[in-house]
């Protein structure tokens, strides 16, 4: 006697859409200088690290209700630092290559 196979119902909630940058912030001709973009990126990196540090203190003192919030914030901050270091390394490599071409 065959067992009927029932279809899977979409009972899982839909995933939220990731945030996007404003069109003016990502268009090359928006008038924003490289220095201001760099400063804004470094400020966002600092904000991520500050948030992770705040949650670490809350976790250590026992006032943090959900430890996974700290774990997520610490991971985000760590990835942001790794990305910043990779960008810095690529910029240094590009500068060194330009210097070799001029020599």
C-alpha cells in the first residue's frame, strides 16, 4: 500500500531583505570625495566595535538578556576589521605597484 506524499507548505516566514545604500551614496558621480567615504567607513567600523564592546560589558556583568546579540555584534565587528585590513593591504599593494612603474 503506497504512502501518499503531501506537498510542503510554505510555513517558514520570509527572510527580511538586506538593507541597501541610498542611490546617492553608491553612485560614482555623487560628489562625495574619497576622503569622506573613507572617513564614513571608518566611523561605521568604530560604531560596530563600540557596540560589540558595550554588549561584552553587559555580558560580563550579567545584564545582557540574550548572549547571541553579543556574539553577532562581535562577529560583525571582527569581519569589518578584517575587511578594513584587506582594503588597506590592497591599497598599499597598488601604491607600491605605482611606485615601481614610475621608477
